[in-house]
């Protein structure tokens, strides 16, 4: 089990102790550690450090390479700040990419199912919060709640009714969700964000000032 505190990700080793498994202060080409085996040695090295966009957020990311000295095919794991492992590349196969996550009560991206961490929580109505900050410059956060698992779309429109962005489109589980809109590529003005399901629609206004 892992937990993140600041730039360090801890792994529980025993009931009463843990160790630092990942450290975002490390830089590219740092060797994180190695494990000796009778017939080989496994090395872990950071191959790259960069910012990536995930679920509309710009996050610090590290690519870890795990490689045995006597084997040709390494394994790669991308660790992204706040989201954990977001990409897995096992040899020549296609990468496994994180498409959704449930963190601190919020759903990012699209997921098909989720293990309940609070069986008593059962929202009874649709809620679309006012974005914050508002007015905003370039980036804003949108939170919403749905009372049942269903198809949801969240889209952004300008004052002419033209769609300028689609933040979410797919099946979302019941509960609270959060999205982030990066409006750096559109001009200042009034915009509308709309939550739509098969049986419910709500729209709110926001103001972009650059």
C-alpha cells in the first residue's frame, strides 16, 4: 500500500514501518536502487523527468526503468505526482495507460467500477457547483455530483453557443467528481459549462479574464 506526502511516496513494509519508494526530488539518470538475485541484478533508474497533462492537469512525472543486467527488455513505469502509476510499458507490448482514478472522494477521467469506501454516502440529487476561481485566468476547477452511475458529458460553450471544449464524456459512477479546464488557448469572455445526462441538464456561467 502506498501513500504520498509532498514529493515522496511511501510504501508500507510492515505493520509499523514504511520506506520511501518514489521521490520526486530525484532527477533523470539517477539510479534509485538495485536488488541482487543469485543469477542477476535488477536496477531501477529514472530515465526522464517532465511535466505531463493528465485529466486536464499539468503534473510532474518521472519515468522509471526496471532492468536486469542480463536481460534485454526493460520495464517502464511512469509515476505522476498526485496520481501514482499512470503508464506501464512491459517490453515490446503496447503501454497500459491510466484512464480514470478515484482519489480523495473524486473521480478523474472515466472508470467502469469502483470499490466503495463509504457505503453510507449516497447522493440524492444532481449538483453542478460554481467553478472556482471565478473569474479565472487560464485554469479553473469544476465539481459536480451525480446520484447514480450513468452516462455524463461536461462541455464548454462560448456565448454564441459553439462548443469550445469537452471535459468529460462517458459512464461515471455515482458520487462527487472534479474536472479542470485549461482555457489558455481561448480568448477572454463569458463561457458556459453544461452537465448533461440522459435525464438531466444543468448549465452555469463563468468568466475568463486574461
